[in-house]
C-alpha cells in the first residue's frame, strides 16, 4: 500500500509540472484591415456602404494612417462615385485608383473604422468586381488584400406602353368614347404608373372611368402592372351641336417605376373629324 501511494503522488506531481510547464497560446492579432459591404448585388445608380476596419499590429506608430479602398478588375473611380464617408479625421477623397479616408496617426494596438458611402455610376456596365482594401500610412503600408466580390446587375426596366382607341357615339353633340389601354411589356413589374390624357381642342369631358379630371385634362392612375399585364381607363368627350372640324385626343405615360427603356410607345393619339354634332368620323 505504501508503494502504491508513492506512485500515485509521483504521477500527480508530474501531471502538475507538465500543466504548469506548458506554454500559453497567444491570441492571434486581428488583420491590419478588413472590410464589410452593405450589399453584394447592386445596380446602376444605387448606393452602398463599405466599412473598413484598421488595426495596427506593429510595435510602433503608423503615421498618417489611411483606409484605402480599391477594386481589382479596374479602378474603383471608374465604377462608383464617392458620396461621403464617416470616421475619418479628414474628408475622404479619390487618390489615383483608390478612395482613401485618413484617420491620423495610429499607435501600436490601436484601431479605427472608416465607412465609405458609394453610388454606382449610371453608365456602368453589368459585371462583377472584387473589392480590395489596405491599411496605408506615411511611414508604413500593409499589403493590399482581396475583399468580397460585388455584382453589378442589369438595371431594372419596365416598358409601359400606351394605346388609345376612339368610338363615335350617335347623337346630337359629336360625342366620342375613348379607351386608354396601358400595358407592361416588362421585363420588371411597373409601379406608380400615371397616364395623362387630353380630349383635344374645343372638346368637353363629360364622363371618366379610372381617371380624374382637372379642366380639360385627365390623369389616370394605373398603380401596378406585372410583366404582360394591362389595364384600361375610359373617358368621353363632346363638341356640341355645332361642332365642326378635326380634333385629336392624346394619352401619354407621365410616370412609372422602374425606368422605361422605350419612349417611342409612351404616347398615343387618335384624330377624329366632326361634321356638325350629328356625325363624327374617327
């Protein structure tokens, strides 16, 4: 029993010695720079933010520290415009093929954050680019590192087409019924569609469906149309018993979202001729 007890005590002592002798594992230092982007798919004209974190892992002060932002495939200044930035000691600005935000001197172990707000240029072509980032200073600069890939998608478009038909109505006042047909040929869903219409000179609007009247002008709110969908609005005009001569009614797209790529089909017109109020030909 005495020999067994000695062995147990010796094993415990050796285990304690090994544990205390084992070196502590130091925590890995953060990288000199990292970035985070608010969206990885953007379109022409859209705005994104890129947040760059700087950390000084050296044992000396980096003077004139700056957050630098690039793109790999082509200069970032050709793809986006700098709207603003936050966190920099001075205003951010383009520098050669990069955007830079100065944060002043950065001591050993210190960190700073700069957030760039960028707007994709209106004329940029769809494609993919790789964001790159760098901690740069006046006395020392770290390597340029690859960040996330950002896709510039094809812009949303919805082609809203306007058509107009006219049907003379028998009577004594040269009455004509009009139908405004609004269709969306896509490819995206169209929202906020608004069409304006006018019955032509010397005409009086006497009824509407789907439109509101202001004097001799009409505004027809269509709201939303999915690709391939259409909607109709109607109005009726009169010229009176003594109506005579030609008149032209028009309808035109006044607003819709997203952008309409084809202005050629935004307007429609219909010419009619009155031969007194008894007879109208369209």
